[in-house]
C-alpha cells in the first residue's frame, strides 16, 4: 500500500494545553510531557515513579484518530509526540460553572486523603466520563488499575468512578476536537537531538538508513530508558503518524494487525474476533499504558516475558517486515532469534502481523501468572491452541510460553506428544513430561527455575481441565477456555 505525499514537515511543536494554543521550539526531544508541565508550574500533575506504575502523572489527551479522550502517563510520553494534540491536566477541568463531574465525584465520595494521587485518579475518572462502553464491573477496575493510592483505599474512589462512568456530560470536553497536523510530518531538533515523525512508510524507510536512528512508537519502553537510565538517543524516528501501520482489519480470511496499533485499540477490536488475544490484553498493563503501548513495540522489544508473543505464536501468526527491498514475511516462530534479538535486518521495520483466526471448535487458552493481578510483569505466560477431529483426536497442537527461556518459544516436544492422540488426561500428562525435558528456565527475582518449570507444566494441565468438556461449538459466540490466571484471582 502506498501513502499519499505529506505536507512539508513542521519544525515547531504546536499543541493545545487546557484550551490554550502553545508552541515549543527549545525543549529537547527526550523531554517528557511530565517534565515540561512541571517546569511550567502545572504541578497538579505529580511525579511518583516516573515509570508508568503509579498513575500520579496521568493526564488526558484527545486521540486524533478516534476523537476520544485517553488517559495516559505523562512521564512516558515524549513532548514531540503531543504535537497537533489537545492535552488536559487537572488544572484545566474546573470552569466558571464549578468542578468537573470527575472532581465533584471524588469530593462527594471522600476519595481523597493526602491528595498526592488524587489528580491522577481524577484524570482517569475524566476519561471514564466520556466512555460509553463501561458496561461491566471488570471494565471499571481496568479504568483505574493504573492509579495507586496508599491512604484512602480504593472503595470510595471506585464508588466515585461508578457514579460518573459513561455520564458523557454535554460540556466543552465532549465537543472538543484535536487541532491536528493537516497531514504534515514532523522534523524537530533541539539540544543536539532530532525527532522525526514522517507520514509515509517510504519516508520512514529513508530515515532508517541513518546509523544513529532509533525507532519509537508509544515510548512506554524507551521512556523508561530516558527516565530511569537517563538515556538521550540522538535521533528518534516515530512511526505513529503512518496510517498504513495502524489498525485491525480483515484481508480475505486473514486478520491483519497493524504494528503501531495501540494495545487499547487492539483490545477493543479483538473482543469478538479474537477473544484469546483480548483476554491476554485485559491483564497486560494499565489503561494508561495500553493507550500508548503498541503491538509492534511489544514484539520488537523481544523480551522473553512479552505477553503478546505466546498468544500470536499459538495462533501461527506471521510477521510482515518492510525494508529497502520491499516486504518480506517470516513466521513469528522465526522472528525471535535470541535474547532481545529479532530477525529484522538493518533498515527494516515490523509493519503487520497476519493470522487466520481459529475455528470456533478450537480449544484456546491464554494464561498470565504474576505476583499481582493488575499491572505486573509475568513470571510465566502461556497460550494454547488445540484442534480435534470428529473422533476426538488431536489434529493441531500449539503450546507457546513466555518467561521460560531466552525468547518466547513454542513447546514443540509437548506439541508432538499430543498430535494424533485423544484429548485425554493421559495424553496431556505425557505432553507435560515432554515439556519437562525441553524447558530450561532461568531463575530471577520473579521466580526460580523450579517455579517456572512447575508452572509451565501446571498451566498445560490446567488448560486441559478448563477445556476437556468444551463442546465443538462456541459458547455465546465466544471461544471457551480462554482464561487469564494470576495469584489471588477468585476464579
């Protein structure tokens, strides 16, 4: 797909903050939005952890694509990324007519004590006001799981959230629109650093020829290097303005997932079309993180504990890579070649993930085990796909794991042990024995080698118990057996 030509790149950052149009030309590209706000005395936005865990820095941004307000961690957003956007902080909510409903709800529910976390909570409630899909209790939990409170406890805060969720007040925020960039790219330089945001794939590939350039999408990973390790990459290439790299759509019988699709968008799009991926995304991270983190970022990070890779491996997904010689497709099982190393060649980028959704009769499972249910790194994650013939014999077996090796991997020995055998406890026990022989996980602070080994085995056995009685037709239009587990989960 070819993109239309873009306008001349802008060299000045332009955005709207609390209703005021602003320009910036001196801040370094690696300045975070949080740093910029606090230097200009917008100190309602707090710094708690500077790594996206506490939510004290939460602000709202009007997403130009969907026209919806999104709560994000300002500590992980680089200032050039808000060019052409509308941003609201807690200082911008109240008006001459009084408090915003999100602020009023926190007061009435007595949801604030010391007050340090309150502005971040208020901004998460602010987003909730303009959502129309908060129709289940777990979605309320998900809305504020990225905000921490040490004083008040969460009951009054959740009560405040429930009172405003989906209220959609008819005010200036409901009618707001992002200023936009008129299709222009961005080329911004300050303090010896450069930030490029082209609007075409051709433009991005041309910039990738530079030996110092580094790709960035949502910056939820790179942002940590900047705030925790004080890294200052000299040249950043942002892919977030390239429309052809974003979105979820069918191409014939294949589902195409754009590499720069935000995880929250992916979660919404797969609720009915790919529930196994949707359920893994439920516990992937906070809503603030999922609004910024991308599919491609999670895969190209190549972390052995990346939660999306096992699901996509179990679904036999392919990665479409774009480079100077054109596109090439590699199985995702060949994409991870070593610890934090991928099959990407110099000058290439990940453009798409393509897969064929499994049939309704497939048995599917997604599992994440972590110390906390919400907003935590996996000790082990797993995804399983089993298909049976009319006699109940296994015709396809996929078991993918994260956290048990240097890369996300397929447990091929266990898969082979299941093929051609009945879906029974005896067969699964033999597959679990084969799994024991294949895995050699390491020990680290999240779990010992023994713990991970035992966990991987038990997840396979647990998957059998979850799905052994599953009928061949979907339940209520969904695949059954799709479950995320973590310590303390009441299920």
